[in-house]
């Protein structure tokens, strides 16, 4: 394992063929799988608004965005498979509740403004979290994240544009946008995980170069980036403790209720059961598609072998 540590110390990339500690491999599988599960579960809160989006243009954009999230899941499951695990096994663990996905997707999307809030806040938080992963020490994960982050940037702008339109509309539309910010602000801050002092995995993940920054630093970056954008929209961030500190150049803010985060992670969020049940049903309903694709691939392989 000397070569592994030398590569980590030199800020190099570990590739699938390289020797690696079992703990490193298991940590990556857990993190990449959770990330992949989040992408495909994350299709649900927005997917149920495709038919209700207010115009054909909005429907087309939202459909493309949801399709992007499915693609992100595919990249990430493929990256996990380079570590010797099968994606069917990972999906079974998700469906059995033995692997997690991001807590944010267990909150309901009640209005069209929520779709804007997801793009602006949730994808915005994802960008802050994920851009450093483009320099992750594991090559396949880092390379997958380059494309994911480019597409997430588009998603963030799409969400901001939805809210910008609402904020420049009728009083009722502005009120809808403010209500969405009020409900999504705190769950968005929770996306960065518990405080560093309470985080189980952060220290080791940073030592291995999987994570580049702690949860608290990333949460601060998100607040510093997002509050000025809320000012542009004319919306009020729902935090009475929010202040800009001239000396530090950062916003001070109230920490989210981490007890709520732990409850949602344990499966007690507003939509946990609904999200997982929907996911399992979609997987079961799509069994014939996977069987047909496997049969077609086998047929093509036989044809190619016969022609050789």
C-alpha cells in the first residue's frame, strides 16, 4: 500500500487497477452509491411537475433537467462499478433502505415556485458540494463529476430564472417565491451534512483526498454565494440571525435544526416512504425493459461472434 499513500500524498489519482485499502474502497462505494441514489430519487420531486409546468417551454426545460439527473445516476453507478460492485446490488440496497440518498429529496414540492427553489438552492448547494469532487483522489469519480457539475450549473440558472420571473410578476407570484424560499432554505443548509465535529466520515475522507473541504466550510460558501442572489430576487432569507461581517467578509447565520436532519435521514421525513415506494414500483414496472435490453445485447454478441 506504499504506492497508494504515495499517490495520495502527491495529490495524484487512484485508478481501478491500483491497490487501495479496503476502507478506501468501501468509503467510495458508500459515497458514490449515495450520490447516484440521490440523482435518481431526485427526479421525483420535479418529475411530478412536468405535466403542470406553466408553458410548453417550461415543460420542455424541466423534462430535459429530469433527464439530466437520470444521466448523472448512470455516470455514478458506472463509477461505482469500477470498484467491483454491481449496480443491481446497489439498487437492491437502496430499495431495502440499507443505503441512503440525500435528505433534501424527502421534502414535497407544493407549488411551481418550489421547482425554482430546487434549481436555485438544491442544485446550487450540490454545485458547492460537488465541484471539489472534480479533484477527488479516485479517478473515475472525479471524471464523472466534471460533466455532472457542468450540467448542474445549467440547472441552478434554470431555477434562478424561474424565481426571477415570479419575483417580477404579480404580488401573488412574489409571495409564492418567498414561501418556497422559506420552506427550502433550511433543508438546503442541511444538505452539507452535520457539523464537522459531529461528522462520522469527514476526517478520514479528507485524509484520503475524497473530500477536499469540511461540511462547515462548504455550508459557509453556500450562504456567502446565495444571500446576494436572494437580494437580487428581492427575497428575504428566513433567518433573523443573518448578518454580514465586514471584518471576515462572510455572512454569519443560524445553524439549521440538525435534529430534523437526523430524523429525515432515519426515514421520518415528510416524503421518505412515498419516495422509496415510488422508486421500487418504477424498478419493478421496468423489469421487462431491462430483460429486453439484456436479450438484445446477447443477440448482438452472438451475431458478432458468428461473423468473426
